[in-house]
C-alpha cells in the first residue's frame, strides 16, 4: 500500500507530542531551578537596597 499523510496513527503522534511537551516543561523547570542560586541573592540585595527602580 502506498504511504500517505492520511495513513498516520494519530494516537502515536499525540503520544510523541506529549513526550516532547514533557521534555520542554522539564527543561523549563530545570532552568528555573538552576537559576535560583543567582536570583535569590539578587532579590535579597535588591530588597536591602530599598527596592530601587530598575528602569
């Protein structure tokens, strides 16, 4: 049988899409977790400076 775009398994496509979405979300969470050692001291110093305007 000739391959066609219509002969796809939508369940398999959805499963792979969810796996890709999970990997993307895990990347976001990992990046946020790794940034905490920089963000927390920065917020503390900003607080100690009296919340100066950033822009």
